[in-house]
């Protein structure tokens, strides 16, 4: 006689509003969330791998003003105002190669949830978007192994069972840039290090590098998943992200050779222990204990002057989150929970000649009580998800209420109304002390609010959208309003008269996002348009209202994608109006007081940006069912010179000002090859 047991697992499923949003593997759910399945992701222009942070920039309202995944702007916000989670761990480093490559291995992610607005009350510490990356699969499929290489990095991935209910998943990725310098690497290098201490563009002469100069990055992850009995599930996740550059440079200046040795190290380590308990058919709980540690360390040694400069920025984030789910009926469910966070930051500056030492350390502890209710009626076609998050900041003895709302109503079978709204807050963010920090490569430091000179950032936003779907047509129109208060000018990347001023203010964005898409058999084509009116308000500045540094008045994207069996092709373009910039009154400086005389902040705009991208992949299997895939892509196919930044600096030798321009990637090819066993 044999006894058989059925294992119970409770899951909340979201209704899908739009299948194949932009490409296969991306959908938009009825709660306003964009869900991406990297392992099922179709092809996108310029991408041959499922790079999460590159792919999300195809969604209207999500851009990178400087073409970096470490500077993603969602509806006009700065990158640090987005919350990036990897299996419940907050990530303080999101890019390799200083933002040109996503730090998250595309082979791992099972689901990526992107919220531009109306996020769940269980998400805190963000005033802009939420990007929640999960590598937890619903079921274990089979043992697998894969390896790949492209013109920047190589990676391996393995997943295997250790018992009937447990498995281990391991991934590792490492750059090949210190071993071979490909054309792709050279274009990335020129883009990342222009206008820095590494490449001096003021005299158009590149630094002479010694043979021991090197740059490399790696990331590695580990997952252990174990089901215990019929009601318990234990998961442990671990991630390491690391970048390091060593540069020995020398220049001939005034007939003397001057040498300099630079080292820059960036690292993010995180871990999360998750325990899921299914109490019965209608109740379950999740307990997460997590930690994230970030370090940015730079050392500069000027050999001739015997000057050593050391800079450090460290973050330690630890927390506990409890989430309880109660299924009341087939239409209504209820969640409640608690979250504790302790975040500490350290900033260090040390100079030996002349002697200077500065070290600051700050700690914030916060508690949050969360309640959330979800109503879903398929008959009336009404779906409501409403929540409230109550934050308490210990050091400030401050309470912050954050209501959230997701409302979806199917007016007809083809027309859908969606209303999203939220209040959110943020205690940790990035600032720029000097544009030359960390050799001008990575200028940003993480700091904490102090409730006085550095206030807590708070945001409120609302969006109303209509979508029409019929016969594989999709038309979506969304209007939104967003306001963020408590921002500091040092976190906005100013390179004009506000660069050395630290004042507090706010910004307000009003905009529209439109998507028109058509699918015909194996072909998908779409075009999107975004309008933004994005303005700062700094009440203590002489001109309190002016354009936001990240304002893109108009943005248009187009793509044509063909997917049939093993072949995928994508051609697309993106165009947007130039970023705001500040002009100057005169090139000539006063000898006694060499200060640049600026016009009003952001009084003009750069030239518009236009980029055409192409990509294709092809896969096949051999007789042993081993799968192979080869990919080819070209970024900036037309090799257009796109200006993405412009600023002025003083030339003390000629007593004039210099205009310095920063440009996007030139034509950049890439080739990849992957094998799956």
C-alpha cells in the first residue's frame, strides 16, 4: 500500500492586461506593473542578451540621459531615487563598467517587476520607480548548465538538484577586458572615461598607459532552495558585484614627465534568508532577513609631488521584513506586515600633502507597519489594490504616512481604465561633492538624511491611463503628475553656477506617454511618444524655477521585430530632444577674479539625440539536444555623434573658459555565443 501526498503552495496570480508588450516576454498587468521574463524575453534593438536595465529603457517614461544603466531616469527622477531589489536585497550598485552594462546576470532572473507608479505598500525607501528582480522559479525544471562569451565578458550558469526538494543555483560572470581589448571594449572605454583624469580631452591627447594598467569586473550569485515538508520553504540568496580599475598614467608637461597611479574599487555584497510558511489553504507568511554592503574606494598617487589622495564611500543596510497573506474569499485578499531597516553610511577623504582628513558616519533606523487589501471581480471587471505604509524614523521621531492605490476597470472588452497613485519617502540618496571625485569617473556618494540641512525626500504622484486592445492592436495613453520634495542641489549633477551650492528644493513633472503597437503573425512593430514638463523649484536661489537637468521634453522610440522559430531580428531607433544646458555670458575671464559668468540655469538645450540600433540572434540544437545561440548587435548603426552633456571650465593658462562636450557611444558592434546543456 502506498500513500501519496499533495504539496500545497499558495500563489497570487495577476491578470494580464497586455500580452507581448513591445516584445515577447514583457507584459503589463492589471495593477500597472510591467513584468519581464528574461528567459523568455524576445529580441530588442541593440540587445543580444536579456539585460534587464537596458531592456526596461524601452518602456515609455524610462530613459538614461547619459546612456548609462547607472543613471536611469524614470519620469525625470535621478537614478538613486529608484529602488532596485535583487531577491529582496537592496542594491546600491547596478552597473558594470561604470554603467554601460547591467550588474545583474540575465540568466538568473525569473521575473522582473517594474513599477513606475502605484507600487505595493511593501516597497519603501524610494521616491521614484521600483525594479524588483526575482530569481525564484515556481518549479524546478531540470539540471542545467550554460556558458557564454561576448566581446566584453564571459559567464557560466549551473542549476542542479541536491535532493528531492532542494536545489542549488550558481552563476558567475567576468570581463575579458584585461585579457583582450576588443573594438566593443574600446568604444565603451572611450565613452566611460571621456573628460576624466584618465583621458584628458582638454588638449585632445590621450594618456600614455603602462603595461600594468587593467580594468575588470565580475559578479557571482548563489541560491539555495529547500522545501521542508508540505508547508515550509527555505531560500538563501547571495550576490557579489565587483569592479576594479588600475591605471598608471604619465604625461609630458613643460618638458617634464609627470606620473600618476590611480586605483578605483567598487563592490556590492548582499544576502537574503527567506522562510515561507503555508499555515493553511488561506493563510501564509514570508520572513526575510537581509543585508547589503556597498563600498567605493579610490586611491590616487601623484608620484612627482608625493601626494596621496584616498576617498571612500561605504553603506551597510540590514533589515527584517514580515509579510502575511490572508485570502478572505475568491474576490478579496488581505496582507499585513512589518519591516525594520538600519542603514549606515561612511564617507572618508584623506590627503597627505597638504594634510587633510575628513570622516563622517551616520546611522538611521526605521520601522514600518504595512496593510494592503486586494479586490478582484472578474464579472464587474474591477480590480483594486489599496495599501498604507506607516514609517517611523527613530532618530527624528518622525512618522510618515504613505498611501498607495492601484485601480483597474474594464470599461468594455477592449477598453481599459487605470488609475495609479502613491505617496513615498526616501532616507538614503546620492550626492556629488566635486565633479572630480574618484577621478571624475564615479562622482556620487551615498549619504543619509539628517532632517535639517538634508531633509527626507518625499514624493506624490498620480497617473490615469486608457488602453485599447483589439485584433493584436494596442493603443495606450497615460497622463501623469509627479512631485518630489526634499531634494538637494548636490544630488542633481549640476555643472553650472549651482555646482558648489547646497540648497534644498523640489521638482514637478507633468507628462504624457503614448504607445501604439501592432502584431502580425511573427512581426511586431511599435512606436512610443513621451512628453515631459519637468521643472525645479529652489526657493532660496535667485532664479527659483527652471528646467530639470533630466528633462527630455519629447522622446520618440520605434522598433520593428521579427521572431520566427530560431531566428530573431530587431531594428529600432530612439530620438529625444536635447537635455537642458547653461550658456555663459563671455569666454573672457577677469584676471583678478577668474569666475565663469553664467546665464540663467538651464537656459538652452543641447542638440537632439538620434540613435539607430540593430540586433539579431539565431539558435539551433545538435543531435544530443545541446542548444547553441549566436547573436550580433550594433549600437548607433549610423555612427551619429550624439552630445549628451555640456559644461564649461576655466583655462588658467589662456585666461578663458573652455566648453567641454560629452558624447554617447559611437558605432559599437558586439557578438555573443551561448551553449546550453
